[in-house]
């Protein structure tokens, strides 16, 4: 079965013509998909025989709201979405002065295994199609009655471990007859899948690359982030420098501040020497409490001192504002609770024939 929302117009044209239909039907279908239509029956200008035939070969990916939480502090909204096969992911919508930003997921779970991440404890179930990534944005917009102008690929999963589907998403999300969100309004976060950073740099997307670094040396990073055993910090920094040179885009480094683990003055100085002179910015993130770990967030004084130490190397660092703290807004927490509540209830899973999706 084909996720038709994941196809470009030329791909829909080829698909439609293989069904014996005229080429112009593809544009009609694409226009309906761009409007967020969730069923073929709602595509009112298609002939009845085509509407009957399409579900035999393809489906429209839909993100269904299973749970919705709204922060009483800042109105951040967290969704637990389910897809056509019943698998669930999380998305978060945040309101800023410049508009609405959504943080979407790219995989069901994650196989990177970062020790401070709730999603990493769940393992990888499957990757998402590009249509399922689009569906998260469409459903949130429809539910909230707003236009989302910025997208962050920083939810559940490692985007560069689902490279081809993420690249297709980047192409589709910018289409003018669809969501029309350009690359400069998109941030992609990676823990460091080095070969795909090079590939992404060569593709010319004008997005912001965010590197989940979280440690200044290989010893700490390998202990907290298993990806570092495959691609160490030296290899990662070489890829980041290549990305900056190729795109002329500033890179953001994400750094979860963990009390007594990576927040010392020595760590700050090592980090400063590591990235000094790069076109970059550092986001310091007080670590979230994750079940099964003893990690605690760094206190305010430590955050201030860490920032001051980085400034000595000419590096701008800011402490990320915590949004949705009362609704488990960090990824993986809501799904973990939902899974525990419903682990014995198989009736919630709506199965359809689906393509086999594997991580890259």
C-alpha cells in the first residue's frame, strides 16, 4: 500500500496513469491533499470509479488525536497522535511572538539510545512516512484553528536515521499548494548521523541544523550517547564544519545540562575550545527528569557560570525557556504513560495494510 500523501505531483501522475487514469487527475488529488482532506470520498471532483479504486492501492495518512494536553502556564499544546496502523507519536505546538511552531516526530520510538531521553528508552518500532510527518502539522492546525509557520524536527526519533522520508517531507512541506513552509522556517535536529549530515549539506536546503551534542569530549558523550561510538566528536565536528561551509547557515548546538555529569567549568572550557570560531549558537537545556535515571538538572548558578565560560571563547549561549513543564512536554513521556495505561487493550489498534518501513 502506498501513502499517497508522501508522493510528489510527478509521482502521483505516474501512479494515476498506471491505473489507466488521465494525468490531470493527479493535480486534482494533490490539491485535495494540500487542503488536508483525509478520505478519497471527500475528493468531490474525482469520478466514482476512481474513488472506489484508489483505496485498493493507496491510503491517506492521518494523524488522529488520542490525547491532548494544554499547559496552564504558557498554553503550549502537546498531542499524542495515532496513525492508520495504531502506532503513536508525540507533537508539541508552541506559541511565540512570531507565530506558532510545531515540534514533530519522525519515527515511532528511536534506536539511538541516549541515556537522558525518554524516547530512547522505548527503542525503535518503525519510521514515519513523509505523509505522516505532514499529517501531524495538518491535524494540529485544524484542531487549533491556526496557521503553523515554523517546524522543528526534534520530536520522537532521529530524523537522519529516516533520511529519505525526511528529505521527501522537506520537499513536500514547502509546496505552495500545500503547507507552504520554507526551509528557513524549519529546524532539523540530529544526534550525529555523520554520513547523512554530509548528504544533507549537499542538497541545498536552507534549514537550520541543530546538533544534539550534550558533551564536550568522547568519554562523556560515549557514556551518555551511544551514537558517539560510531561517529566520534572529531568526525561529527568535521561534518558540521562541512555543513556550515556548504550552506553558509549557522548551526545550533543543543546541550542538555546534567548536574555533575557535563556541567562543570572544565566541560564548559572544553566545549568552548571545541567549537570556537564556528558559525554557531549554543542552547543550554536543563535536563528533564526521566524515569529510570538519576539525572538532575543543573541549577541556575551553574547555568550562568557555564554561559559565562563559553562567552570567553566568543560563543553565544542561551538557556532554553522551558515550555509546557506541567504537561510532560519533553518527547517520549506522554507516550510512555499512554502505553502503560493501554498495554492490555489491543482494540485501540486500527490496522490497515501498510508498506514495510525500515530505518536507514
